[in-house]
C-alpha cells in the first residue's frame, strides 16, 4: 500500500501557493481566515481549563468512540437539522414520496441515537475508516462523476476501483446509476460493489446539492441489486459542507438544465439520507464541525449502522485511541452555549457575500463560451470550457494561468479512473473560501484574461 499511495494533488497545489508569494490561489478549499472564531474559541477553552476539575479530564486521554456529552449534543443537533429541513414550509410544499416525516418517534430516536455516533478526527478520517472497514483490495465503490478528488486518493491507496455515475443539477442521474449496476451485474462484478459515495450538500467540486427524491431513489436501487450482490450495499453520505448554505440566486450559463423538482432555495436544504425510510441499516453519514467552525480544530463524526459501527470503532482504536479530547471539550462548550450556531450563521453570510463577489467577477471577465455553475452554498464554483480546450496540468491553459500567477483545481482530478468513459479534461474548480475579496476580483480577472486567449 505504501508503494501504491501517491502524493495527494492538494499537496502540490498548496505548495505552489506557498512557494509563490505573488500567486493568487483559487484552488485549495481553505476556509475564510478572517472569520475564524478566535475570541469564541478562547472563551470556550477558558471554561474548560479554568479549574483542575474540568481541565484535567480534558487534557487526559478520552475514549475511542468519543466524549459522551459531545456524542449526545451532536446527535441532537443532527436530528434538529433534519427535522427543520423536513418540516420547513418551503420544503414541505414539494411532493415527496415518501415524506421524511413519516417515521415514528421511536424510529427517529434509534436513527439519531448517540450510541450510533462516533467522533472522529475530522470527517476525512471517517471516510478513510469506513472504506477500510468495508472494502477489500479490488472492490468497487460507486462515485459521483465528478467527485471529491481527495476521496479518490483513498480509493487508489487501498487498491480499490471506482465507477462514476453522471451528476445532474439535483444529484445523481438515477437512470445512469441503474445502467451502471446492470452492467456490473452482467459482468459478474456486482459482488465487488460495497458502497456508493455521495457528497450531498454543495458538492465538492461542483456545488450541486442532492435532492431528497434522488437520495430515496439511490437507496431503492441499491436495495434492488443487493440480492444479486450477495451482501449489503451501503450509501455513504458526506455532508461536510451541509451547514455552509446561503441564499441562492440564478445560475450563470448552466451546462445542464436547472432541476426544480424538490430543490430548496435559501438556507434550508433537503434532509439528510438518515431521514429516509430504510436508512437505519444502510446509510452511513459523515459530518464535521471543522468546516463550519474552525478547520484547525479537526473534529468530525459519523453515524453508522451495525456491524459497520463496531468495525470502524475497532480500526479507529488502532489509529489513534480516540479523537483529541481537548478539542472535543471545545465543541461541547461551543454547541451547548450557542457559540457554534452563531458562528455558522456568520459564515453563511460571509460566504454568500464572497460567492457574490466571485459571481460578478466571472460574469465580467469570463468568455461567454465558458459554462459555469453558481453554488447555493459551500466554497466552490465549477466552470466548463469547450471540450476542445483542455485545462489539465500539461495544458496551455493551466501553464499560462501559472505564468499569470493564478491557480485553480484541475477538473480532471475530480474524475475517477473509470474504464467505461473517457476522463473529461476541460473543467476547473474555483474556490472563494480563503481568498480575500481583492484577490477574488484580481484572480478571476487574471484567469478570465487567460481563458480569452483560448476560448472565443
């Protein structure tokens, strides 16, 4: 595995940004530095460390599964997110079949039980641990096309194969997912499929949010093919960007038609896959406190069914004995006091503003032939050039952009090595997360001038 594992692309993208002071990076998905809650974090940690009674336990080892108080608070918070999404007037006005509110109270308490919740060192660790627990070398994981490229690195290092499923503006193309599953069944490879991986809110890289109807459809298809597979096929929902929502506007030049069937406009988004009937034994949910609060305080969490929960817990014990206890106590105070939710609200406004700055700059400087998707949250815009204009690492576009001191994420990095299709190489991910407003405007201006040299 050591020989097989290569350096993650994000490493050299970050190195390029750090080694060239004049370069404007619109690549790395860093969060907004100016918004980091220094005073709030200090106040919470002061509470933890103000006496030996609370300070000593926080500075001692914790348990592998995580602090009981944090697990309870996290389970309650997650349940509240899903409940608010399910019963909001704007969401319930859409026809959902089945509705996410049809479960009994006992069923809900089982789904959102702290006993099913594991605290991790960021959601990235949960993704790795789950993949390690479920997949043997040579197995297949279904992914969105395109998807979070760092997760593709996990698959590569574990010797796993990926099959891409086309992405529409409201989530996976269900007809294509069915076609992929049928193809694997015909080829005798369905038994190697262990799970499907979805970045369901403001997807990295495209900004797409998966509708609740699509989540229901995905789970139905997985269950339909389970008998032929001979084992459960899990849905791993990566909700790292869920809380980074902001009011939506109209799209720029969409590459795909905008689907409104049950899309949510505004800060309230569809419930998670945990809210679906039948989710209790097939859905794995990965969440994080890192993106919405402070990326330096790496605390995430997962909600997992048995026997996956126990397997992941045991593997995590071998990794680190448990997530940093002091950081867990920070989030216990932040959640209990309301600091966390106030920080989330501030970030939503901040990112909405920065996204608006980037949108106006794109409209001003990008050629009209460049298609781009405006996000409703998260940190990224997704842009697509004409097919004959590559944007990869060896392309003239990328090399010229570097010469002009502006950096983007290559779209080709976000596509799995899938033998069923040619990997697209004419797209790019552009981040407004950490760049200042001045750098966003100047960076997009530089990038726009580069694109005008190649796109007419």
